[in-house]
């Protein structure tokens, strides 16, 4: 499973999202990829998935959340993606 974190410099929510994903990564196996939202690839992903502001989290190419991160939602989405990939 691949989790993509669209992040931005000086973004407290981005720091929080990274902390949550790092913690969840000890429970659920996934590869975390971080992309700057302001990069060309970050802008393309944001436009494709409707990410209005950082951080954006994609789980296997599907939008999970953007803005203030929710550990409960991320856990739910990661668990569901893990169950479907088995």
C-alpha cells in the first residue's frame, strides 16, 4: 500500500499528519511518500483529487483527507485499504 502525503513548508497540520502517519506505520504496513504541494507533481495530484490545501493524504491513489488530519479517519482508510489488498 502506498500513502502519499502532500505537504507544504511551515504547515503545522502537515507536521501533525506526518506524525500520525509515522505512528500508524508501526501498526499498518505502507510506504509513505511525501510530495511538496507546490511542486509540479504535487499541484497535479492536488488538482486531480480536489485537494484544496495542505496536507493532503492519498491512500493507494485515493483521497483520504486534506486539511486538519484525523487519526481516526486515516486509521479507518488505511485499514480498509489493507483489507482490500489482501
